[in-house]
């Protein structure tokens, strides 16, 4: 049995909790790409910081407070949170790199052969909740997972994407959002956008409500073609395109006038967001099951929300149009030169 440490992993970390991936294996087994953990980590810390800077600039008032944290079971992260800004009532950008000796149940449901394997997970997740009901809520995530089972070759996979949750919909916003998403995917396959768009529509679905959470975007998981460089380039492309998809929508809507009616409807629809995150979201379940930091995991929840019994919007209203027209899983690029 040989202990291997990839040379780039030996770089000194700025975070005391970071431990380079040490892989124990027989000489007959190929060395897993330990250096890719460091590569991903450096890129994603930078991506999170740059995204915060862009979002703070478009807000114009709010500041992201930074909170570095340790995880006793192994690893840690950086949480950046903005509150009571000019645009964002609450938002957060989380980086985490955590590890453990036994994979959580939420990560092995589709991979029973990896049950009990040591693992490392890394990613950036962000959720932005604007004050103005005409500015949609948005979520993005990029993640990387490595499992090192004792009696099998190490396994890695990527996942991620982004989705848009409007309260008052606009066709041009939806078309722009999906056009940018498609451009991010096109270099990696002509059908990739369609596949990930469909996956997003299915994943961000409130089955108990029989309705989607928003107007979709991209979602994928378990991505491993065997070509790490190309797989990593895809996740970079998706991550880098997020701010280009979201920022113009914020700029178009942040000055729109709103009142109590719009605010009440926004808070009501935020309830759907909370329901999905606490009932279905894989990231939330994984974080809680793996002993993650609760404050960072639940950062995705909005600061204020309301539920109303058996509420039905007035027929023909803009509130009714949200579910009648926008939240229907439609093809936003159909008949559009994307």
C-alpha cells in the first residue's frame, strides 16, 4: 500500500482546515486527480469573490460580510452575506470544502456502491432575494465531489447550474436568461442545453403543489465524461455565465415602482421557495446529513415569508399570469434566434 500526495496539493493553504487529499491505494490502481481538488478550490474561491463584487456593485449600497468557518468533522468554508441593501433584502454566497470518512445517505441514494466511502465535496452556492418584487430571486451552484472507496477506483463528478424565480414575469428576461444559459453549454454539445434545461424543470418542481419553482435554467449532476479538463471547463463556463444572465435583469427591474400588493404576493410566493428547499433540495439535505454548518446551509432561505390558506390570484391579474403563463416549463427559446 502506497501513500500518494499530488505535488500541486502541497501548496500552502490560506485556511487552516484545508488538508490536501491523501490517497491510499495499491500500485496497480491509477492515481486519482488529487491536484484537481486544489484547482477547483482556487478557481471557485475566486469565482465566489468576483460574483460578490459584481452583485454588490449592482446593489450600490449593501456590503457582503465575510464569515470564515471550520467544520469539526473536517473542512470548512467561507460565507458571504448581504442584508438590507438597495436591491437585495438578503443574499449569500457560500464556498465550502468539506470531507468525511463515510458518505451521507443523500449522496449514495443513486450510488449504493459508494456507501461507506471516504469523500470530499467542494462548491459554491448562492441565493439572492431582492426587496423589489419585480426583481426575481436567483440561485446558482457549482460543485465537485470525490469519493475514494477502499476496494475500488476513486470516483469524481461535477454538478451545478442556475435557475430564476420571478414573482412578476417578463418575457424578455426569461429569453435573455435562457439564451445566456444555452451559450454557456453550446461549446460542450449541441443538445446539452436542452438536456440540462429539462433536468432543471424537473428538479425544481414542487410535486406537492404540482408547479415549478420558477422559469428554470440549468441543472445537472453526476457529470463525469472521463475527461476531467473538459468536465471542469463546462462547470467553469456555467459558473462564469451566471452573472451575465442575472445582472441585466436586475438593472432592468430594480427601479420599478411597487407597493403593498406586490410585496404581499412576493412574500406569499417566497413560501414556495422555502417549501422546496426544506423538502426536496439535495444540497440542503446533504449539508444537514453531513454535519454541515446550519447557518450557511439555511442561508438560502428568505428573511421574510408568508403563507395564506387556499389563496387564488384574481383571474387575469399579473399574479395569476405568473402560474398560468410563466411557470409552465415552456421553451423560452422556441422561435427565438438564440
